[in-house]
């Protein structure tokens, strides 16, 4: 007998021996008097066996069939051992049509010797920053250099932006973290959603030149800036820089999820190059956003609509100032560029010109 059933046996013995009333028995067992009557009747008819629960020894109707258990263990052994439990649960439902609770799946994993690979770490207490209430009020930006292709290809940098209000994600793979990657993703957002109000980043030199100005430059009122910061200024986007990784925890946690789930998607597609990785990413992000996006605190959008008269090629580019030499040439990246004669003048010697480098690597003077 269980401890609960032993307690019932003691109470029934006292009840039958007239040492306790039915009301006292109900209070002792924490049940109603009607239930005490039922227990007493069963005890009189069956003895101690009448105190045992009727489902003892019977198979639960909610128990997972052995065939399904074996199927899950086989999948774990063949392919899904390094999938976290929640991700594996979703794969079972979407791909194999197996619906199972998280706890049951966790128990089956332990039985099979494949516990969840991701362990939760205890974190120090931090004050939570309230997310922005409206879609587009602030985007968090960062990049993750990681073996996304595992042993099939080189390390890549995933440049990602995430909306602070809804968790919607945009991103692209690059060979390394650079300003062009951030500009590429920002351009895609501006053309599809509009111009966001603010961008929340770390203090990497891509976003803001942190070097101190000389005394002469300070007196002249000069400011250090970067190409990316200049683009933000042209678009009227406020740059907010975090003092610690924890301050922009939303994008940091995003990479934790992507380094688990996206790596598997790249593996399943057998992606081996940068182009193949970006193709998989384009197919993956809509599913990710559908799974992880949430409703903002307030309806509406803070994105400023992109107007037709805005020229993307003039805004999303890197600008350099050059002085034309006497032979009508300028230099850029150790290459001498010849400026052809224009419609209104044959040469531009000693003129100051602006050189624009576009995202497709073309140059405009």
C-alpha cells in the first residue's frame, strides 16, 4: 500500500471500531463525508484491496505507444541527438506527425541516453528593460561569427537586426563582419518596412569611431564618424550604443537560438558556400518569425514610409572625398581611376569630388 492508502486503512479501522465518527474521518482524510461513506463501503466489501486505486496496474490511455517511443529513440540516434528538446518536439509534430508533451519527450531522451544538449546557466540578477511598445521604434543590431556551415565550409558572420517590440528578424550572411553587411540588411528593411526610428548597437567601430580627436580638431568643431553612422544620419535614424552585451540581450539571445536551429537547417540543406547559406537563410527567416514573433504592446508602426523619390543608390553607399590630380585621375584602394571628360568640361584637375562605393561594388564619382 502507498502512504495515502495506509492512512486510509488506519482511519477505516478506527471508524469500524467506533473510535471515530464519519465527520472526523472526513476531516482526517480531507475528503467529503460522502466520499468517506464510499471508502467505508469498499473496505467492507473488499478489505484492504478496496482501498487501492482502481487504476492500479492498468495502462494509462495517455501513455505513448512503444512503437512511437522506439521511433523517437531511433530518430535521436540517427540524426536529432544534438537538437534541443523544444526544437525536436516541433520537428516531430511538423515532419513526422508525432504529437508529444515536452516532459514526456524529455523523459524518453533520458531513457535513450540523449539528454537535451543545451543547459540553462544561472544568470546574475539584472533589471529588465521594457521593450519598445510599437513596431519599428527601435531595432537591435549585431553580428555572430560562428561555424554556421560546421565542417562543410568556412566560418561566416551572420549580420542580424531584430525589432525590439515584436522580435521580427532580418539578416544576411557575410564572409566577415563589416559595415556593408549592416547596410545591406538596413536597406532591405527600409525598402520593405520603412525607416526605423532608432538602432541599438554595441560600441564597435563599424557604428561609431571611438577614437579621441586631437585638440586642433576639437577646436575646429570636427567630429569622428563612420560610413555607417553617416548613412544613419542621412536617414534620420538615432544611434543608441549599449555599454554591455546584456543591455542588448534580445539580439544576443537571438544568436543563441539561431546557432542551434539555423545550423540544423543549413545542415539539412547541405549548404557549403556563402551563397547557399544565404538561400537557406531566406527560406528559414519567415518560419522563424512566424514561430517567435510576438504582438507589440501597441498597434501601429513607427517605420517612416520609404518614398519613391528616395534613391537607394545615393543613400546606401560609402562616401569618400578625393582631390583630382592634374592628369584627371583619383586614387582609391591603391587603384588609380581615370575620370573621362564630361559633357560640359574636359577635365576636373584640382577639383574636389565625392567618390561613392555602392553595395554592388560599383563606383560613382
